[in-house]
C-alpha cells in the first residue's frame, strides 16, 4: 500500500482530500479545540491513525484521526530561499578566506520529510544564507564532509588536518571549519595537536539551531568565527560559540580546553580550568589569555596528522569490574585514558589489573570525572598505589583531550617517546597553574 | 637494612644524628637557601638520597642529600588533641541524632607516616573534634565502614540503607552520614531510591580537607548537616556541602541531582539541572525548591535495599568500537547506561550492536556526557534510530544517578517492571521541566 509521508489508510485519504501534506502549515479542528502547526511525517514507530503536528511553540503532538473534524491549509510548504552574494563585493581588495564544511546543525535544515534535522546545506549555501561574509573576505567554500559529528573518526581528523594545512599553506588568512557540536571539542583538540605552529587562528564553529530556523545561531556564529579568524592577533586552533544565550557575546575557546557542557543551549561550550582565550563582542575581539601564540607568516608550520584508534576512554563507576581492562588488552588496545573519581581514584581491586596491562605495554593515564580541577595522586593511598603501578596523572587536562592526545601520540611517535610527549604541554592542554582562583566561579 | 620512615643509608644517619623524623617540622639549610617544612616519609618510588619536605604552602619538595648543610628541629610532631564533649549538655532535653560514619576525608587525618591522608578518625572522634554538636542534639555515633569511598560497592549501599532505616525507624530525628566525597553523589542516589517515604532528612556530608587541618571544612560541614537534618521542614536524602569557598553558605542538594564537579574545592558539589533544595546560612535553613516531601512521623517508611551489580556505565567517545557491548552481553550484564554525545547520540555503527543486545534482553538507557540539559532523541536521525532499536532516553537524569537507579531497579523488581520504573519519577531524578531558564547561568 502506497503511503503519503508515512501516512496510510483513512488518514492518508483525509490529507489527500484536503490537498495538504508534510511541511504544510494547517489548522486542525477537533471537538475539543483547534491546533495550528506543521504536518510532520509519521515515524515508523509512531502509533497508527495519529496525525503528527509540530506546533508553533516547537512541540510535536499527535491528534487521533477519529477526533479530527477538519483540516484547513494555512500555508503551503516552500523550501527556504537564500540571498546571493552581492556582486559589488566580489572585486574588493579583501583577505582570502575559506569555510570548510564537515556537516552538523550549522550546515543543516529542518527536514520536513522526517520532521528532524539533517545535514543538507553546503558550504556554498551557507555563504548565500550569510551574505555579510562577502563584506569580510573573499570567501571560498569546500564541503569536505557532510556528516553528523557523532560519526567523525580518527581518519576524518587526519583528512581535515591535511586539508587545513593545505589552505593555510596557500596563504588563506581566514580559516573557518563548520562542525556538528556533538564532538566539536574532540575535533578541536585533534587539530590542536595535529597542526604545529599554525600561523593563523583556525576557528571551529557550529550552531545549536539549524540555519533555516528564525531562532538559529548559525549566522551570528559564522560571521563571528570568520572575523575572529581573519582579525585576531593570535594563532592556533579555537572553538567559537555563544558565550551567553543572546547574540551579543561570543567566546573563543582554546581547542584543547573546551567542552560541550549543555545538550541544547546556545552557550553550551565552556572553557574548562581556564578562561576563554578571547571574547568577540560588538564586532571587536578582546583577548583574555596572555601568552597565546601570535599570528605570524607561515614558516615552521608543520603537520602531524595521524591518530591511532586503539585507544579507549573509560569512565570509572562504583564497583566497576576491572576485567574490562583485560578485554581491552586482548583486543590490542595500546592506550587507555581513565576518568577516575575525585582527585583521580579508582577502586583498590582495579589496581592489580592495571599493573598487569601496564606491564604488558598498555599506556594508562588518569583524568577526573569531576571535569573541573586537577588530578593529584599523591594525597591518598589509592593515588600512590596507582602511581606505583605506572598510571600517569594528567593534571588538569580534560579527559576528552587526553583521549585525543593519546591517540595522536601513538599515531605519530615511537612508543619510547609517548610518556614524555603526553606529559609535555603541546597545545595549552595543561594549565601551568589552576586558573580558578578561590574567589572565582567555575562551570560558566 | 633497616629504614627510618623509608629513608636509608646516609640520609637515615643524618636524620638520626639530628634527632628528627617524619612528622617533625624542621629548618633545612642548603648552600642556596633555607627551607622550613614537615619531613615526609620517602615513598617507594621516590629518588634515593632526597629528603622530602612538605613546605608551609602545602607543596612537597625534594632536597638532595649532598646539598644539605644542616637540619634543625623546630617542632616535634604530636598527634592532634581533641576537646571532649562538655558534660553539661549531656542531660539537656535535646532531640536524638546519630552520625553514621563510612570513612572518607571528613573522618581522616594527615598520616605523617606516608605524608598522605587516610581514614583514621572514628565517628566518636568526630564528636570530640566538633563539641558544638552536643549543643544541637544527643548525638550517637556509629562507625559503619572505614573506607575510601572509591571502594564503596552495591553491597555497601545495601548495608548502609538498612542501617539508616533502623535508626530512623527507632525515632532518630537527625541522621547524618559522613562519607568520602569521591562517590558521595552515587551513594546519595542509591539511598534516595532505597529508602521510600523517609520521614526525616538524611544528610550525607563530607569534607575536602582532613579534619585535623586548620583549613578543614569538616567541622562547619558537620554542624550544618546535623542542624539541617534535625531542623529542616522537608524529608528525603540530601548532600550538604559548601556552596561557596567560604564557610558562610552551605548548599543542600537532592540526592539524585548532585554531582562532584571539582576535584578539590570546598564548593565541589553542584545541583545539576535544578537548584539546590535549600541553603543553610548563618544558622538558618532557606528552602528553595517547592514540592519537597514534608518532614513527617514515620508511618509508610519502606526500604528497597538491593542493587544488582551487573550494570555498566559507558561513556561514548569518537569511533568507539561497539564490540564492547557484545563483551558486556557475554559477561552477563543486565543493563547499560550510555553517556552519549550532545542530545544523546552515538556513532551510527553502534546502533546495530545495541539492537542485538537489547533483543537479547539487556536494558539500554541514554544520558548525555554534556551533564547539563536534557536528552532528546527525536531531533536527529541518529536519535530516531536509537529509539527504534529500543534505547530509552532518560531526559535530564544524571548518568551516575541513572546507573544507580538501574542497578536498584534490577535488584528489587521483576524485569517486566523495569522500564516503567526507570521512566517514573521516584526520587526527583527527573525535573518535570528544565529548571535552567534561558536567563540563568548553569554549572554553578
């Protein structure tokens, strides 16, 4: 039986009779009340005989077929239209910049077929959605990937690092990477390690609302990211996102010190154990951190683009069976980053197993599931025991950054150099002191 | 060869000649400068021929034997002395209260033998360290465990729940549990589920500095916890810790919504996705959350004290090999709580494996590694796919609380009831709406 947007039978006929389908805005009258909203296709697992409507407040409701008295078309669905770049800017003497698109919400639109959001906009589309970019730079665009960021792997990091190395080496002065927010922190850390002595700031940017929604943060994020990449006096790899729920204040985070701390808010990204590198506000960049590397001409710009995927990130939980470490050893894992409790603790029964896998050549590092603060293994007996069997504490490094760094170390260097490189401060992953003074808040 | 506090050879002889040993405060003069600090025993893995000194600023340094010109005793080590409870309070007409001690920093002192901190104070000692408690209540004390909290298991939760049920049933009006901070959040969640219709507030409390240190938060935390347990108008299970770095303001957190968010600060514990239940400040309790259960006489107080340990908490990371789920299935795990990316996503390649283990009877639930915000699986394709294979999203529940709740569900109820109970709001683990309004900060 043929379906209409997932609807069949009597409900399909009702839609056809009223000449409406998914994506259209309609008024539905029932015996109890009226609803105005967009028709959403029926999901495979949704109940039969329910019409799904996305209301103006963003919520979806299901309306039972037998309660529907009438359906009236209010507005036919039409795809969003984009302005094209004004031609008068194309000839101006502007810096050369590039947007490398990897996918994610910033490069997506609401899909009225499924009612969800999917990567659909290309980097070219982004340029036409945000014509202001043409006033800032001569912007090239490349769609490198079109994927949800939860599917990014080590090999995507390698391809992306090489691509960015190419653009920067060719003299591009502004380099912006659009990325899904889910794993943008991990990718930012990967690029921070893979690209050495980057002469310009490479800015990763995403959005929390798709760019064809009125509430989207895509446009303001993208413009701010481009201006930061072109104008900032520092270099390196950064994430730029809203620093607050409004449009006025963007935060520029070090790629190794940033974490998605909220599932949905615009200001979801936070610098951890350090202040943001800079604030972008009202068209101006305010540098906050001292000692950032300066913007410079490309000279010693190098690339170490490889990552080993035989690395695990393991969060400890009460009474966790340490046999999992033997499983990882058997499966050929070369390194493990632990998220311990508090200062970096695990249960005593895990220690002998960790001793065994470390003797067998697995690198084991300790971070904290507290997220904020510094791992210290010298305060309690458990910590001393961990040090003794060869677990290496990673100070105030984020566990996610530690996972990426270990994958990068094992991908590019001989094993006898791994410990030294893991302990060295390569890309600001360690803060030399706790930036969180007693009098300061943390977590925002 | 006999050692002195881990020191041997020439260094041992030097210490003996000067009649000093570990725990003593000394002045050490070298050719370059003078140091004043406490002698720390030599750790097994420390370099030979270095004297370890804990300086007054708290840092440890190693001084090479060949640089030492002289060692002078400044103060002999003596164990801390405690005041005893004033007898005049013992006969007063005060409410009956109990401190149940499980170990942790609050019940510990600096061990000058190892230079570290170890559980050493009993609940009785705590009473003598904090004589003010005797003015609040007739306080009994029981040392139930003396362990680091990273070693707490499901069976410890069961024993503790039964013990607390006993005390409350006997009419104790104040019930305080001292606990190591590392897993205090997990234990608080466990007690929140295990104890139903608790008539009084059971308050878990820890400290971030051992109680024999001048900077300790043990005393202020303990007094505030006891007063809250005796005086608060609400009931249930709570964690009380500093809400700020100073002593003036304590926060009382719901046992299911609290997380250790900093490795070392006094205000390490934060309520997540909800405000603190109450503030304790200047001797007064300010209730913040509406709808908390009221303090009442014990009537329908019940206990569901069992926990199944065949439950895993798995944090997703980029390119994670989903074979780990098959390993957990093979090992007899009955439930898994995932910490997905963002709104609750994992890589596409994991979905078919999750489908298989769910078909084979493993319960799989989704939370977010963002910590703040709400899981939503209906926005993106990945989420819809997860819903379709049977992964259950847990809204704004903390992953740690979800792990504990699943362990508790499987420990007390038949499998056909597990899904319903996991989705029901048993002990405030779900917030009915996002408490974080757009205009509010999160993370502090």
